[in-house]
C-alpha cells in the first residue's frame, strides 16, 4: 500500500483529486486526517475574516478621507489682544459634512505681521506700538484655504484695582433689594 501511495504525484495527494482506492489508503496512512480538515477549515475562515476586515478598513478610510476642511473661521475669546502676554487664537474648521473641528498648529499655519506663534498662542512684545495686528491662517494640507483677520490691541493698562470681596457682596445685595418692576 505504501508503494502505491508513493507513485501518486504529490500535487494529487494535496488537492484531493485521486481515486477512491487511494483515499482509503490515505485514511489508513494518515491518522490525523480529521485534524488536517479542521486546520484547513480554520485557515479558510481566517482568510475570509482577514479579507472582510481589510475591506472594512478600506471603506472606512475612504469615508474618513472624504471629510475635509471646507473653510476656516476665527472664534476669538476676547475682543482685543494684550501686549506682553500669550494670546490664544482659536480657529475652527468647518468640514464638508457641516461639522466643526478645532484646528491647531498641526492642521494650520499661522502668520502675523508682528510677534511670534507658539502653537496657537500669539505673543506680542510689550514695545509694539501699532493699534492692531493682522493674523493669517492657512491649512497646511491645502494652502488655498485661508482666512485673514485684523485684531485690535488692548489700550487700557492693567492698573485698575480689583474689587474686594466686600464690594462685590454689597453690589449683589443692592441688586437683590431693588424693587422689581411688573411691566407697568
């Protein structure tokens, strides 16, 4: 029997296309046939799972890449910048699907006519004399999308005294004791 099995080409043994007599010889010769079938089925399902996972990843990557920044907007926290301090410049991007994305220095390139940027923070030297600065933001991956804004610099100093706790409480009590109007 073993000699008959040796005469069959190896490709026929692997592929399973061989006569019935030879199959009987194979089962007699290979005691792990059930294990081989189990392993082959596992490999087939693992390959199918990998293919489905790859298709899912490619489809999701296509959807993510479709969402791009359509336009950028400045949303400043204050109406004026302060000299000698870091001033945060908040910039948001409107995506093609209508959602908003906060943009940082990884997404945008910030330039200004004075001072320097550290991330989204603009530092203005205290000796700067002009009344405003011009800030320009452009997308790093698409420089044709840009926005420029003029931001004024605070003129009043910081020498105003802060109110004490007692002054704040007195103002609150005075507001609470005022009679309310009924709309007449």
